[in-house]
C-alpha cells in the first residue's frame, strides 16, 4: 500500500473518450490512495454565440449536475477500490480557468484528459481543449490519454530531450514519481540535429544521468525527421514505449509539436499516454 495521498483532476465532457481516460488513470493508480475530482465546464458545451444566455447556462448547468452525479456513481460502482474517493466540480468558467482554479483549491497533483471529446474529428492529433491545456498549463502536470487506449502496465517511459537545457528538481521529480508507480524504465531519447554534442549538451547529459541514477535508464539517439509527430511514433514503436513524457518549456519538443499541423494522418496520431510536465 502506498501512503501518500494524491489529488487528481479529470476534466470531462461526458464523452466515451473522457470515460476512457478515467478508466486508465484509475488502473494506473490502483494501489495509491487518491481523490479524483471530476470537473465539467459548462462553457465546454455551450456555443460561443449563446454564452451570455442565462437560460441556456441554467439548462446546461442542471443537465451537467446530473451527469456529474451519474459519472461519480459509475466510477464508484465500476471501481471497487477502497483507496479511491470521488468528488465533482461544476464550473461556469472557461475550461482552462476552471482547471487552474481547481489545481490551486484542491492541491491537484495531476490533470488527466482524453485526446479529444465527443465531437472530435478522427484525424485530429489533439482536440482543441487538450491543445489549449497543454499550451497554457503552467501549474500542474497533464497526462493525455489516447482515444480507446486500454491500460497496460507502463514498463517503459520515453523522455525526449535535445540536451540544450538542464532540468530542475521539480521537473525531474514529476518524471520520477510517474516511473516509481510501476517501477518503469526510463528511456531518454535525443533527436540529433548535429553529429556531436556541445559542451553544454554533454554537461546536461551527465547531470541527467546523475539525477536519474536510482532508476534503470538508457540513452538513445534518433536521426532528425522533418515530421516530428512521425518521428515520435517511430521511437515509440522501436523502443516499445508505454508512456511518453516531455517538459513543456520554450523551444521544447512540445512547442515544435504544437506548431505542426494539428490535422495529421491517422497513422501519425499519438498512440500512448502523453505526460506534459510544466517548466
């Protein structure tokens, strides 16, 4: 039994994909004492042209209250685990503002989201709500669960880096905490743009080795592709990666990924959970 209690926030639009993210994270932290907060923002469902309609907001809020109640009941009955408890939060604020409010109020350790919601197109890499959360979240790690992804014990976590930046203790503690849950191996992946590392990069490699010395870690070099999404999926398949983890800082891989077209070929969509660590 794990002793430290975790607070986990799960924004939901009540779609099948949102429920799939719930199922994944309940299994991931099965042996941990956790409180899960289901958050719904009424503005996720309201058309932009009618956001100021008090009547519509009232109707959506009443409907959402019932759906949150049903979601909590479903989680409690389908997840017979005394370690887990559930709370619901209904917000009239924008999703990002609601998430930030909840993170601070409930001392949230992790935000969990699906790749897209009920109306997402099949070719979308990330839904618009998820993209906004990735770009703007600076107060808490976010883990993105792909559509229809079934839980598998995460034996290997990939951590892509260009070694241009040293990681601080908080960033690496997030990675370590995830790896500790299932004693996962950490695969540090460097996408090389030049054949040799600079002195700064070499120093950052050594610092990373020292910081992760209590884990089973390996370092891998990948050739640089034009399409970053394709490259990521290639090393996921080659190394049999179960979770992808990145730090979201300026000029990071995530920033590059967000600049790629959001509409991509189906085969290039992310196929495994994706942990985004704020800088």
